C-alpha cells in the first residue's frame, strides 16, 4: 500500500506518495494562493492529490491513508485546527472538511511535528528512541518524539520551542512575549542582525554582497563567514550564542538521544553544527555523563514534512 502526505504551507501545498519503506515515490505542488477559505484549500488539496495519483498511475484505492501537516495549533484527536495565523484559521474542522472529499482515513498534524516524525522514521533520527527537531526558518519550530510517539501535550500545543524566553525583557516576539528564542535564533532574526550591523561596515564583504543583492539572507551571511569576513563572523558568533542557549535548555530538560537542526539554515552543515557543539556540550548539566545527546543536522529537507504526514498514523497506533 501507499500513503498520501500533504504539506500545507502559506506559500505552497505539496503532495507526495510515500511507500511502506518511507520513501517518496513522486510529488507535486501548487501555490496556496492565500487568502482563501478553508473549504477552498481542502478542494485544492483534493484536486492536487487526484492529479498526483492519476499522473503516477495510481488511484485512491491504492492509498492506505492521508496525512496532512498544517502550520498552527492542530488538535490531532479531533482534526480541528484551533489556530493557524498564516492561514487565518480559528477552530476550523479541517479533518471533517477533508472527509467530504476523501473516503480514506485522514490524520491532521502540526507541520513541524509531522516533519519531526519524518526525520524520526526515515531521516537523521532513524533508529533512535527519543528525538527533538528544531527548524530554523521564518520562525523557530519544533517537534518532540518519545518512544515512537509525537509528544502533543495535554492540548495538542506541545513543541513550540521557539517561544521559550532566553533574554529577560528582550526583543519583542510575534507571539506577544519578549526575549523568545524565535526573536533571536530564527533565520529571519539572523538576517535582521546582519541588516542592523552591516551599514556600519561599508568595507566588509557582507556589506558588498547585501548592497549588490539589495537583500540579506542566511546563506549570504554564511558565505561571507566562509570568506573570513570579520563582520559576518562576529554576527554569526552572536547568533550561535543565542541558538546554543536554546538548544542547551532543551537538552537539559528532555535529554533526548538525538537533537536535530533543520530548516533552511541547516544547509550550511558543519559550519553551523561545529560551533554550536563547542558551545553546547560544556554547558550541559549532563556534561560529565557517560552518554550525551547526539546533535545532528536534519537529513530530509522539505521531504520530511511529506513523509511524516503520510505516515503519521504510525505514531497514532502507539496511542491506541
């Protein structure tokens, strides 16, 4: 049997067929086209799924179940999206809407938790017993896995690791608090740090890159770090300090077997991972333990969300 996974984002809807061995067979995507009503998005998901199956030579009869990752607070038991700010959803019965189109079993999940499950079953967390995924993008997302199950908390809102405070009364966060990890360690925050600092250093390589491109992103900063630009290196060092504070806190609390870093910035690989390890391990409360958390870069990229959503029923089976 095959499994259908949907990654619903604010920009695109991606659909993929996933095998019993947790491998993606084929994918397709369409623009989300916001703003849209939930009913319109569900209709688009159905037509995208139908097109994917038709063009790959399959039908809905070949599909065991449908899973969907949604950005926001998703009640995994009821299938209600209680809040998704990017989609403008409040208490939307998303699973019920999907069932108007799909006759196969349907599972809804938060998108970061779905990606974490994908990494757990098929990526850099495979064969571990416990794992945390931190995603670095516009925000800081996360998913927590224990003994094959996604940790949801009592209200399906667990895993919002970007909203722990790392600086008392610090920078304003979009969640309404101040000093959140997301305000300091997201990819967006990284770029903002550079944009605030670069104008004061017109002779730097990063200044030249930002001026030429008329924009700034994490890759540009990392490229300048590789060139040895001192301004980029100083910005990167400060960023790693914030990020390592958050990761150290999470490891001290949960002591997972594996901690994964995903999202766009993770593509920089060891240039990000090594300085983080050098900061984190000496700060762990468990630094004298015989074993400690293995900190790794996530392996699946954008495929993690599709694989995790498609096979989310594997996690649900543990709850039965």
